[in-house]
C-alpha cells in the first residue's frame, strides 16, 4: 500500500505547546494520546495489545497508515516490543510504545534498562490491575515499580494532560542533558475510555524531528566517530574499575533526571500544581485522584472550609523541594490513591520527614478497579460533626 | 560514506595509539578482507578474555574477517561468552538484556533504514545457543516470521558456558551437565528445521574446521540479509571448559563432531541464490 505523506509544518516545541491557537474537542484519553502522537513527528511506534492501552496503539497504527508515523508493527510481546524500541532509539529515530499493568510488568526488565542505555523514548502507561487474580480494571500499582527504574515518570490527571505531557515528553526526553526515557502514565478507563475537553493545536503542525547528534551519547549508526562504540559496556567483570564504572553510570542517570527538572518547569509548568496555597488541611494526589480531589475541595468550600490540594505531575524526578515548601503550613495531609501499596504516601512521608510536623494520614486508598467517590475523600477530611479531622 | 568517521582530525594523528593508526592504515575498512590476508592486516579483534583455545573465540575471529562492510555494520550480542570478545572488536556492538537480541536488531535495522535509505547498514546478531534457542527463542522466531533483514548467528557450544555449564535446549539428549543431573531428557532443538519452516532466506550449519568456509558462509549470510530476508547460521563452537576438551584437541573434536553429526549444511531461497550470483558474483 502506497502511503501518501500528509503535509505538516514543523514548528518549535514552544510554538506547538504554548503559542499555536488551540481548538477544543470532547475526546477520550486514548484519542488525546493519539492526537499527541499525530503531532509528535514519530519515526517508529511498536505495539502490543492490552486493555486499556490497545485503543491508543491501534489509533497510532492508523496514523502509520495515514503517513503520520514512519514505521509501525505489532510485536510478538512486550519484551519484544520494548527491546525493539531500545534498538531503534539507539539509531537516532524518535520512538514510542505503550502498555498497561501485566504488559508493563512483563517488560520491566527492558524498561529498567532503557535509562542505562540512554535511549530517549516516550512510553505511555495506561494503568490497570497487575495480575492476579486477572482483572483489567484501573489500579496504578504498576507505577510503584516504575519509580526506581531511572525513567522519568509523569502522571497525567486527565485527557488534556495526557495530550500535553505526551508531546512535552518527547521534547524533554531528547534534551542533551537528559537523554532518558519519559513514561507518561494515566489511570486506565477513568482517563483512557472517558471523554473530556481537550484543547489542541492544529494537526497541520508537528514537532521538529529528533536531533540525535545533540544528545548525550553517540548513535549506533556508524556515522559518527569514533569507529568503535560499545555504548553498553559490559562491565560485569569483578574488579573495582567495573564497580566504579557501574556506580558512576547509575549516578549519571540520577543526575540526568535531576537536570530534567528545569525542562519540566518549562514544558509542564512545574512538577506540582497548588490549589489554595497555605491551607492547614491538604490533599496530595496524582493522576485521576486529583480530579476527585478537586471536587472534594469544591464541596468543602461550600461547607465553608478551605482545603489545599497539591497535584503531583512528576513522580520522577520527585518534587521534593516543591512539596516541602507547599506543605509548610499543613497540619494534616491526606493522600488519595488508586493502589493498595500507597506509593505516593510513602514518597511524601520520606520527603517531609524532618521538614513538617503535619500528620500524614495513611489514605484514602481504593484499588482493584474501585472508584474513589468524593464522599470518601470528604470522610477522610472531616469528622461526623463536619469539622476537619 | 562513513569512512571519514574512521579517520580522526589530522592534527591528532601523531597522538593516536598505534592500534588505532593500524586500524586506519591496515584495517579492513573500505575493503573486503580475504582470508589470505590474515597476518598482514590489522584485524577488528585482536585481544580478548575468552578461554585459551576456545573454539567460539576462533569462530568469532573468522566471522569478523567475513563482514563485508565493517564500516557500515552493527553487531548485536547478549549475555554469554561471545560478547566478551565481540565487545572488544572495532565495530559498534550493542549489548542489551539476555533474550533481546532479535528484538533489538529489529529496531536497529528499521531505524537505520529510515535514516539512511540510500546506504545499506548490516545488522548481525551473534549470541549463544541459550540466548537464541531458549530465552531469546520467541524473538528469534518472530524476527524470522516478520522477515526482518538481518543475520542471526548462533554460537552453539551446546551448553550455557558463561554461567558455568548448565543444560541448554541445544545440549544433546542424554548429556550430563549442570541442571541435567541424570542427563538431558529431550532432543537438541532442531533450529534448522524451524528456520526452514519460517522461510529464512539463507540457512547454514557448520563447524570451525574450515576457515575459508566460515568466511564464505558468514559473508553470504550477511549479504542475503541485506537485500533478501532473514538468514541463520548455526556454528558448532565447542566449549573446552564445560566439555573438558584440551585446547590442542579442539580442532580434532570439531572434525569428529562434524563427521558424526554436524555436517556442513547450506540452503538458500532462489531469490537469495540469484542475488548472490548476480550482484556479488558469489556461487
Ligand atoms: C534475564 C537473564 N536471565 C539469566 C541470565 C544469566 N545468564 C547470563 S549468560 C547465561 C548463559 C549463556 O549461555 P549461552 O547463551 O548458551 O551462551 P554461552 O555463554 O554458552 O556462549 C545466563 C543464563 C541473565 N543474564 N539474564
Ligand atoms: S567457557 Fe567455554 S565457551 Fe566460554 S570462553 Fe571458555 S571455552 Fe569458550
């Protein structure tokens, strides 16, 4: 089949993300993600189906059919897909893939090796229950596993975030001082299969292509000196030089994450968003729990209470300084989460230790597909008499 | 042409190590190496930490001589003994996770094809029998089903050498090795038939007894993969440590094994044959 390339104009990331006029559309999260890919000048997308991710990657397949994406195929499994992405990114082309729950867990060995290979990639995560018992319902426990991989991890609240963070993800991932994979997560179904208003620039515009010779490591393309590059140095020998090499390599990944902070400020408007700054009772949340919390804050306001809300946009790097500052006046903090482990709660406790006297409540948490009614958040905020707990 | 990337800036030349200068002046870049030149040219691989007399190390050396355009080639390896030397050769080497060779090679091949549509770039997977027939089996098979254009070369020492001699799918039935305490219970995996059934364009099996044949076979496999489709070479490269073969007996062992059960096999599709004859004048 002959694919006719669509006419798109390359514009700067700043123009695409901030300046170009936007139009509103009422679309699902899966649609929002594929709309971002349409404007992202992607060279290779590799798919493997899993609910609730499949629809996005099917749509990306359609984009390939229409000429917006240059190469695309359905891989044999997640390990195959993520490995191929890792190979493709080493050659300097722009790559993306996506997965959910069990698929992410299956490919975790590969995902955890991307940062060390210094491969810019955008990896979309549509969170769902991790087996077992098998379930396709939303639950973001898998993000707990992502936190120590060295990947940059954003957690989108809604369809709009999913669109914006995905586009910004490519730009940040390919910055020279970053050169790391960026994972953009959303809560499955709640965002992927539900509609929301999304403002988007024209699809006649797209990001500039990847500029691979401006990155931190040489490409595997035999086009740049030196002649011999083993970017993935086998440093498994048992001597102190190899230990040092490995240690410094890991430190450098960590440092690269740190260096991504200023770009997250630029392209995501910061690592957190604060509603009602200086409040004594504060909700800290990420992902779709933020939307639920916004509604709780609104209802609390009707009851005459001013509740603070901190939305954590970036899980890695984690907004350590920002949270310490934003929680300065807090006396009590609750952390609504869609997982049983309470990873955000744990992160927050580690961050505020010795920096705040606030009581940090161990919840509320729902998981296994259960929704988070606003009433639940309100129950954790107020006692039966309607006073703040 | 990327030959310019091999030469560094002239002002640096006096300060470059001799090995580097030798590679530029007497190396295989920009020309096709002949076996008869060995000894008078600078090879891509000279030193390596593999065991003394290791058949695999010898086979890899011959393979590197066979690569038609090393300046446009990438080798993909994985955990296993082979990468110990491959990672020290003067050719880009990619080393990912154990199992991922054929997925990674797929991505590399496709990425390079997008960026350099006018310049062929050869991708060569070289990994152990465990890496390709056990843990990497699915990726190998699927790269063949998808007809990905790169060569897969199995360094078949019939054991997990690098982890100390455990049973692999390519170990022969009845063989007592680690993790097969009462002898392996099932037959050696018939990868050649699987390659055949998958429509691999060029298939070969060989041992290390005939260096000219190694060079010839590998070169054909790489050239066919460049234009026609996936290729597979399976080489018996005994492990002298795990099968207790003294270094001076490695060739004898290879000759015996070749005679008894590892005879030379070469099959190719009509398209592959035509291409080799027409374009490369190779029969
Ligand atoms: C995911 C994973 N599982 C297991 C290993 C351990 N491992 C490293 S090398 C190896 C065996 C290598 O055997 P083979 O592929 O046959 O190559 P050889 O060393 O014999 O050349 C194993 C099991 C690993 N590195 N990664
Ligand atoms: S363990 Fe066996 S295969 Fe590995 S280097 Fe030594 S002899 Fe060669």
